[in-house]
């Protein structure tokens, strides 16, 4: 297990930002950040599904919710959310400014435990209104393998700040000091559980949870 503050590489215009952990603890996790404004992944997949939360109740806490990630009853990718809270789209979350999104709050974390018949080595999400206390932890067989926090995104470029789908009366993006980014997590060893936490402060909002097995990291903008 490791957690590290990320030095974002490059910040080259019109390309994905790619952060690699290949030189840390012999790990090969890779995190990529999609170009500003994107709410889904540009990676290529052998198998993939997306949970958008739009069909769920608004402002509701689910002790358990089983998702087939939009693939139907015969889906090869399923997962059980425990403690999930859903919220109607607002300035803090909701891809495209519509539907619902998932949220964690201090003292109210939630988790996703996967039950798939294909290897799962990818997770992605549209992370919104991110702050330092937003925390994602990945597990394999109950053991922590990787942790990522909002602190890792402090160096983001200005175009990633503010809600791209929600504007204030003055025409500026809502929450202009907070990050709205689609994050891709690629693993060399499949994971089977993700925990979403807000350690203090406000909330950890996210949407378009994407699970699958990847073949390519993605393309430039």
C-alpha cells in the first residue's frame, strides 16, 4: 500500500495529464486526468460499464444497492454499493448538470465491492467539487493497495476548476476554486473494492462510476 502526493506531469496543452507510480514501491498504477470538460473516459476497453445513478432516488441513503453498470441483468460486471448516498444534480455534482450523483460526507463513507466474471483492472469517475479531504481507497482481498486524495490534485490548471455545467448569475462557473475532473485509474493487478470517504469538511461528490478491463489508456484531446 502507498499514498503519495502527485506531481502532475507536463500540463501540456490539449493532451491528457498522466501520472504514473511505476517507480514507487514497485507498483504500476497509473492515473490519468481527462481534458477539462470531459465527464467520461477516453480509454479503450475490452469490457466496461458505467453507473450514472440517474434512476435512483434523490437525497437517499442506500444500505445496499447492486449495480450492473448499465449492462443489464446478464452483465459480467456487477458491484454492491454499501452506504451510498444519492443527490440531485446541483453546483457540486451531476455530469452535464442533470440527473443524480453519489456523495460521501464526514462520518458517512460508502464502498463498492465488485462481483465480476471478468478481470477488473480499471476504475474511473467524474470527481466534482474536489477538496483535500476527498479520499479514494482501493482494496484487493481486504488489503489496501492504493490511496488517492484531493490533495493530489492541488496543481491543476485553471480550466479544470469550476463546474463546467453549472454557472452563477455573473456567468462564471460555480465553485471556481474546486476541481471538476474525470479521473482514470489503471491497475496491473485487479482490485475488488473501492471506498469513498470525506475525512472532514463538506462532501465527496462523484458521478459516472466506470468499471472495466482496459486495452489502451486513452487518446489525446
